[in-house]
C-alpha cells in the first residue's frame, strides 16, 4: 500500500478501499489484523490524509455514497462523523486542549523528578511491560505511525487502568507517533477511554476481547494477561468544561478574494484541492509546524508524513495556480512574505483548536487590520460543529440531514490531477 503523504496516494487508497466501505466494514472493522504491506482490508487507513487535509471528509463521503447506499455504509459514514464531532466538540471547549497541554507538561516534569515513574514510562513506550499485546502495539506504533482503532482503545485503557500512568503522557506518546495525530480525536478519545469525556463511563480492556479481535494477526492472537479488572474506577477531574459559543466564519465567495491574495497551507490543510477555492491565489505559503505537537520530538513517521504532505501540497498548489510558493518557517514573521509578493490578504484554512492554531495564530494576529485574514471553513464542518454540543448522539441523529444540507449524495473519486 502506498502510504506516501500525497493526494495521489490518498485517492488511490480511497479507490482501493471503497468496495469494503459498506456492510463489510460494519461486520469486520473491529478486527486488528496487524500491519500489512498491501494495507488492512477491513479499515480505510485514510486518517493520516484526512488529518493533513490532503483529502476531505466530504470527498470521502461522496465517494462512499457513490458506491454504497446510505444504509449499507451507515457505520463507515458514522465513523467519519466521529472525527468531525470531536473537532466541533473541542472547538466549543478549547480549555480541554489548554489543560491537556499544561497537564502533560506537569506530567513530563514529574517523570524527570521520579526515577520509578520514569522507568515505568520507559517500559511502556519501549514495549517492555511484559503485557504482550500492549508491547506489540507500542512497537508497532513507533515502527509504522499507525494503530488500529481497537488497538488504540485497548492500549489507552491498559496505560491508564493497568499501568496507572498519567493519561496525558499516553496521549502525548500517540500524538508524537501517529501519522494521523490529531488534537481533537486524540485528546478526546483518551478522555473517553478514561471516563472523562462521558463522565463516569470508562473503557476497560479485556483479555478475551483482545484475543478474539487480534486472532487474524500474522503472529496470531495477542495475549493480555493480568489486566485491571472491572473494579477499576473511571478517572475524575475537578474541572467542568462549559461550552463556549462557536464563532464560525461565513462561506467565502470570489468577491472576498478579488484582490491578490496568498493561500496559507498548514499541517491540517496541506493541499489546496479539498479547499475548493473560489479564486486563484497569487502566492502559496506553506507553514509546517509538526514539532509543535509535543515538548518531545515527534516520531519519524509522523514527522515525515506531516512535512511530506506540506512540501507536496505546496508544489502542487504552485503548479495548479501558476504562482510562486514560499515556506513560512517557525520563528520568522509572516508580514514580510506578504509584502515581498505584493499581496495584502491571506486566505487561511480554519485553524482548529490544537497545536496548529497555537503555533500560527499569534503571528496571524499581528497582521493587524481586520479583513486581511480570510478564513476558509468547509460546509460540512460549519453545519456539523454546532451539533457537537455534548454526546455524539446529537450529530449521529442528524447525519442524513447534514449530508442533504451539504449536497453530499454520492459521486466518483476525484481525479488526482484535479485542482
Ligand atoms: C485513544 C485513541 C486515540 C486516537 N487518536 C486519534 C488521532 O490522533 N487521530 C485520528 O484521526 N484518530 C484518532 N483516533 C480515532 C481512530 O482510532 C482513528 O481515526 C482510526 O483508527 C483511523 O483509522 P482508519 O482511517 O483506518 O479508520 P476507519 O475505520 O477507516 O474510519 C474512517 C475515518 O473515520 C474517522 N474515524 C474512525 N474512527 C474514529 C474515531 N473513533 N474517532 C474519530 N474519528 C474516527 C477517521 O478519520 C478515519 O480515517 C483515536 C482513537 C483512540 C481510541
């Protein structure tokens, strides 16, 4: 399977996976059959490209509905909406991300100060705990940059309830190594496993469940003896995260981009095609900040994917629009890049809560004058995020309406050369 961080590879993977996106996905998606050169047969593995904005949820849903009825593809469609739900939820509670970052920094400092804790942490991230399944996944994550969803749930559960390590260190380990490492899906999934997202409802890994759903791995079913039992209590925290009102940008029309403008590509919007810009930019600016995801260095695969997606996206945008492209490096001011190209405005794909916003928003704010920054947000996010108020159910029950509202009825996989 071509896991290159390119749009061509994303579209090829989408096309290859499509036949399995219907009932087969619903029936087989829970099995962790292990990494395979040809790609896993039962899940799409599209998440790295989705996270990087190399392909959009809308494009994936269009293609799936082009081959399957909404009922047959119900489960797959719902999973794609989980991603959008988590984004919308965190957008309405950004303090969860801020508290995660400060809590993680505190947990890292505690590691430095406590040799016993440091040893337990090292054993976990180096796959030396003696719990076979957990150790296999720790090594697999570092070696491949991907874990199956079920493996992520079991891993997080064992980390929190059996190894009793700080959940924020585990979430940080995932963010550093996952090619799809995403502030919303990752932080909120770890919180969900811990019993913090749905208060009091935690996820406990069980050895029989792990053995059953890992039986198709090349090495056979994974063993997970001595896990925390049903008596393990969910985590609690003193904070109550009140929902703050969303302030979403209006759809952008060609008139908003009538004057020469620059297009900013970033870690979560690395390709221009999913943005469907109503006008052509005079300059492409690429801002890669993958190191901002953690105080620790990112893993090789996560880093290479993020950097490759932006380098490729920058080159393809420059070619598609016939304009120059520049890199906006960390620590450099943005304004001189705009001035040198003679452009006033910059079109910025929405910076979601997380490290991408933390790294880029302060510089964008220094551009001064309102109106210089034109924020781009897709229709599907604009329609779905307001529904991500509490549990997923609020989104789930609206999926048919959301698809209709966003005119997602089913189409072909986009051609890789399309701009
Ligand atoms: C502890 C934990 C941490 C996670 N961290 C991340 C993360 O950093 N980034 C990330 O993208 N996903 C994360 N997930 C969600 C999920 O595991 C991955 O999105 C999924 O495994 C990606 O593989 P896939 O593309 O083959 O998914 P498929 O099963 O093929 O699903 C299609 C798409 O739907 C979305 N999706 C599927 N399941 C979920 C889910 N449970 N939550 C949110 N979106 C989902 C993804 O975008 C995925 O590409 C995490 C889950 C857990 C339990």
